[in-house]
C-alpha cells in the first residue's frame, strides 16, 4: 500500500468534502487512516484503518480527534527509539 494519510472526518457541515477527499486518496493508492464519527459507514468503507469518536457537538471535535493523532505520534517515536534512533542535539 501507499503512504499513510490521516483523514479527520467527523460528521459536520464539511462531511461531503471529507468523503470526496477519501475517494480521491484511495484512487491515489494511499493507506487511509480515517478518524470518523461512530456509525459512519461511508468513509469507514473506504479507509484501511478506522478510529471512531463519539457523536458530540462540533466544538468538541478538535479535542477528540487530536487524541488518536497524539497516540500515533507516541507509538511512532517509541518504535524509532527502539530501532536505535538518537535525537540529535544542536548547539544554539
């Protein structure tokens, strides 16, 4: 599969745009990781991996969608460190 791509696609006024984006990136051959509202079958059917968030008011969407991204970044960092990556130290 292609490069991983995160799509944050809660059910809100821009949902149709998210759906169009999901279709396009699947045609490109990307590995689609979608963060969607519970019960969303349209985008979930296009995604390789799905993370569901509860159906909450729109102002709460950023709080709930950032958590899976943060967990991914932690897991990625832990994996790189386990493979021997050493963070460079820069002199200022």
